[in-house]
């Protein structure tokens, strides 16, 4: 991948994860924590059997998104950050795919609380693109790390 | 190389844990209370939403006519077919739906919320934790 292309890809991926993370941490519209809303969003997927795990995920995942997004720009941690992005993208694809398969109607909670049902097929496609881009980033970082 | 990848990944995971722990301790004071079931919301949270909330009364008509939450619309399972049309007409789609029943062990609110999500394709529906009893107790 060309140098400029990889920079653009990195900025886009980091931007998506940074915005998604921040909006799950803080609800700017109501000036309050967004954690309760994100907890409910996760619950609506009906995939986790333990409420405490749901809450823990609702607190941790947004910060992981923010940290991974920022770490993508730190050469020493870019490979790990890209791997974290790949993992979160895979989790997203599995969750959305499962919801679509089970015919659930829900708000994906991708960028905080939404107001309309999520188009699951569209989000599945977006997740697959993210997954592919994250994989490409890992390959790039892997090659760069071997050169270093 | 794999070791380097895992080391970096571990660093990112741990680095994210620090603000998450601080944020969790600060944000989740409400967690000390009884855990919320899927789709439930606490009265305090719904009150924070202010006039963006549309209360939905899932109790019987008799109970609704006796007393109900301010501006609540009646929509229960017994009269679903009759009530659903006026409900849709009156509901302002900018408002978040919060369904309640008596409180305690009643599950009419969960049933009505599930039907609203499935049959009316409205995902933004919550059930008031503690129901009407919670409102009266405040």
C-alpha cells in the first residue's frame, strides 16, 4: 500500500473509532454519561448472559476504541492498535450478523444512542469493510516492524 | 514478531483499562442499585431526559383512567388493536418511549415494549424500572 494511502486509511479508521468511542463515553446532547445508554444498546443484542459483564463491556469498550485509535499513530504501538481494531471490528461483525440472523430490530449503539432502527445489512457491510481495512493495516504494520 | 504484536496489543488493552476504571468508578454510581434488565431505564435517568420522554401506560384502562404519569398514552396488550392507531397518531417521534406498568413483578411493560419494537419497528423503547410504584414512591 502506498504511503499516502496508508496515512489516509489510518486517519479514517482512527477517526471512526475515536468518534465512536467518545460518543459512547459522553452523551453531548444531554450532557451526561453515555454509559447507561450503551449498556442498554449491548443488552439489546441479547448475547451476553451476565448483566455485570454487559456493564463492564459498556465501560471498557469505548475507552479501548479511543486508545486504539490514538495508538494507531504511535509507531511503537501501531501493530498492537491495528490488532485491537481488527478484534473490535470482528466483534462488531459477529454481533450485527447475529442480530440480523435472529431478526432483531435494534439501534446498534455504534455512535452512542440512535433514534432509528439500524439497517443491519448495511452495518454488516460496513463492519466487513472495517475488518478488511484493519487487516490491511496489520499487514502494513507487520511489514514495517520487520523492516525496523 | 508474534511476541511483539502480543506485547503491543497487551499494552493497548491495559492502557485502555486505566481510564475505563476511573470512568467506571465515577460514572456508575447507579450500578449500586439493583441491576437493570435488558431495555430497562431508571426513573432518575428518564427524568433527566425531561420532555423528551413519552410515557406509555401498559396497565389496564381502568387504572389509566384513575391516574397516570403526566402525558402518558394508554397502550396495553388487552386493547392493542384498538389503541395502537391513536397511539401512533399522538406520539411525537422525537420523543423516547418509556413504558410502565404497576411495578414490582408486573411484566406488561416488557410485553408492550417488545411489541412496539417488533410490530412498530421502533427501537428506542425503554421500560421504567419499578413501574408506576416507583413514580408514586418518589
